[in-house]
C-alpha cells in the first residue's frame, strides 16, 4: 500500500521507458544495489551478485531531487532518465544526490557525442567475426543477459573500434533485458589466452565506460580459468575499478569444485555451454547466425533506417539530448550542482 501511495508523488510514471514502479520485483532488484551503500542494513554478498530486499521509501525523494537538479528533459534524454536509471546513478554515488546528478549529466553529454544507439551491426561486424564478444542465447537463472567474452579471439588493433563494439554489445544486452531485470552477466573465457591479447589502454577505457556511463548494469563478471600470467595484469587493472565493481568479479576454475559452484548457483547447467563446464554443446559461436540475429535486433529496436559510422560520430540529427538541452546542461555550473540548485 505504501508503495502505491508513493506513486502519486511521481509525475509521468506511465510515460517512462519501462513500467519500473509497476514492477515490484524490478524495483526491489535495483534497490538491492543501493542497500549496502546507503547504510540501510546490509546483507552478506551472494556469489550470484543478486539479492532481493525491500526498497527504501525515501529513495523516491532522492529520485525527484535529481530530476529537479537536471531540469526539464525532452525526447530521448527524458526516456533515458527513467526512475530505474536515476536509481542506478544514485547507487553508483552512494546515494549522494548532487554527485549522482553530475554523473548523469556527463552521461547525457556522452550519449549525445558518442551516439551509442546509432551504432549498427554493419559498422562493428568486423570486430565480431571471431566471437570475442557476443550475447549468448541463454540467460542466467535470474533472467540476466550473458555477454560471453574471449580475449584470445582478439582480431583487431584499434582501441576505438574495440570500445565501440563493446558499447554496441552493452546496448544490445540492455535492449534485450526482461522487464524484471536491470543487469547483465559477463562470462569471460581465458582458453588460449596470452598477454598479447590484452591492452591496458582498452581495459582502462572499458572500466571508465562501464562505471561512468553504465552504472549498476554489471551484475557479475566471471573470469573462467584465468592463467597465472593474468595475475600481474589484474593487479594493474584493479586500481581502475571501484571497490563495488571489484566485488562483482569472480574467479572460477574448472578444477576447483568450490569456485565451480558459482556457475552452478546462477546458471542452468543444461543451458550453459560446454566451454564453461555446462552441458549445452549447441551454443558455440557461429558468425553468420549471430550476424543474422543482430541484424534482426537492429531492425526490431531501431527500425529500418541504417546509420553510417560517419553520421554516428559526427552528426547531431538524432541526438540522445537535443542541442538546446545540451547547451542547458553545459550551462549548469558544477558549483550549482554542488549547492543543489540549477
């Protein structure tokens, strides 16, 4: 009853991208990420990266405070700033309204300039040929999409191209989220790995994009059979990660029954592919079939209007934030955000 009553204070709920507050499970699931950070009572962390608790009512007020600081939004920026999205940014900044607002403002500007929703399969298909990143055809037990990553399948040398491909995969996974889910799982296979397959620069940029522009989208990252030579690299990369992100990284070894239980806890082993100790021998990567699947997704989510890589980088015809809004966001001094005014 109290949740329904609080809805009356949230304008335009029905107009938002997902019926976030109408889906109690989803509401709880996102607030699970907030609970430990807000000192509202903590629980032991689960190996699945997934817990279910009751949402704190006062977070509705924080969401509205962020909206007030941002000011009026229209079009795609309004759709992006759903209650669920604002909640994730609040979680990433420990419930601090002004810091979350500043972070969200930076993401709106980044989405205007980078245009992640204008990336199409044809632009990044070259990066995908070897199956170094792909969305699996199964989810975990919680319905979270799974991005399979294989560093040994690295086939290009352009950091910009590799990051753009990652962003495409992230956006595709988000668009395929079920209504009751806000996060995804990364399943990283180290078979055939050597240090030439990784780049500090790309890893640092990956951490930046993930943490600054996709906060709370990663539910769990499973590193499967990382070799000893990966340890020095992990020590170099770890400082780029926030503590909460580090806590989502789990090391799993095929010869260690204790760590293997992590996979058994979150996956149906009949669906999980054989490469990760599962029983599914039909889920290996096939580029032609995957390309068809991604083209179908592009058509489903974006319609029949292709966007070239040139327009994706340099035009403003279909920005995530309008030119007027972009100027207004730029005009909000950081000092005003610090002071809680706009």
